[in-house]
C-alpha cells in the first residue's frame, strides 16, 4: 500500500498521538528506518493531487510533531512511496545526511515575515496614465508597457532588498539562519523565513514587529512557529 | 468593513505562506516530487506558477464571498482537467 511521508524525527522521539489524522483523514504512524523515525500514513495512490485541504492536513501533522518538543524535519508535500520497504530503503540510504539535518535543527523553529510593499501600485498607475500614450502607435505602446513593467520590477526589488536588510538588522541576535524571496505578482511583497531558537520567539516577534514603522511597508504579518520547511534541505 | 477586509487579507497571506512552505520547501528524499493532474504525472512542476495562480484564485474567491478558502474547502491547486 502506498504511504505518505510527513516528517522525520529521531528514533527516540515521541510517537504521534493515536487520534492524529493526516491527508484524507488517514491515521499517522511511525515507520522506523535505522536511527530515524518517519511519521507516515497510508495513501490511496502514489501520486497525490495537491489541494488546499491536503496541504493543510500535511502541515497539521508537522505542527503536532513540532509541538511534541522535538523539531521534525518536514517532508515536502508529495513524498510518497509504493511500499513501506521502499520508504525505509530511501531513508536508510540518506540516514547520515538526515540525522545531520535533525541535529542542525534541534531546538529551532521557523518563523515567517510577510511584507506587502507600499507604493508600487501607485507608481504603476501614475505611469499608466501618461496622456502621451493616446498618440502612440501600437508598437510604441507595447514597448512603453514593457519599459514600465521593468521599471516597476526594479522598484519592487530595490524596496524589498532595503526592507530585508533592515529586518535582518532588527532580528540578528535572535536568528540562526535566514532565507527570503521577492515577488512582484499578484502583489509586490517580500517573504522572509527565519530559523529561531524556541526560547527566543517573544523577543524575535517584538523585534520583527518594529519593521511596521518603516517607509514602504503596507502590511506586515509575522507567522509561525512552523516546522522548518525552508531549512530542511539535505543537498550540499 | 475595513476590519473585515483586513481579516480576509490576512487569511489569504497566511494561506499563501502555508502553501509556499508545504508545496515548495521541505526535505526531498526520493529525487523529484511527483504530483499528478488528471492522472498525468508531472515532474518538477512550476510551483511558482501554481502558487501565484492559487493566490489569485483565492483573492477572487474572497471577493465574491466564496467559502472555498474555509477549513472545509478543497479546491484543486492545479488547472482543471483538459476539456472542462
């Protein structure tokens, strides 16, 4: 029977609660592989269709693992195996790297800072309302549109990088690792993920929250704690 | 009204954040993560496109009072099957 992989913990970690349910209401069980314990669940098919509900259910299992006290190594959604034996084989082949990752993440959680940038929409509108557009040929209008889009992307990137550096400075003493991304659509925003010690969450939130007063911030949202998805890679 | 709009905005940001983490991050054990649409295996989907489309759809759904972003909702995150 196919199985869905939720996360990995050390062999001695607490098992999942008996009442815990995962994707499609399936029970969550422990599958042991060497010095690892994998939280898995039975699945109807090997190749999963991603839905909002399934993503939430996957994350709920990881959240329960995180709340148990040991930081899990969360699996990317969609990690399924045809049989338990196949899963065990894959885990044992990477046991050293997975144990190293668990050790690296011990005592840490992921926090997120989501910043919606101000000013980009207003600038875009101002550029779009240029009256000289009415006299231009279709070709020139097209090139002007490309030019506006490139200008806005550069504006968003500059604004986002300034805020990312500002945020990094504010939370530096509470953060072990950081990753960020800048998005220009559907809304201009900066998304930052931080790896934070469990006992530093309160000062971290306080420090990150002061970014709200910075120019260029329309909305700021601090999320977490989460299982450390953004820092779970074992490559390299 | 202003507070209701702000709450919807927050819900969308939180959900988008969750989808970004769960679908695009996390440890990968067995090479590429394979997910399917209409029984067709798709390797290395452009998840950024999916997430952007999902966020756009959620914004539209919220704007028309669609309950699909609620806890019981189960909208597919990938394009509908061909021919539909």
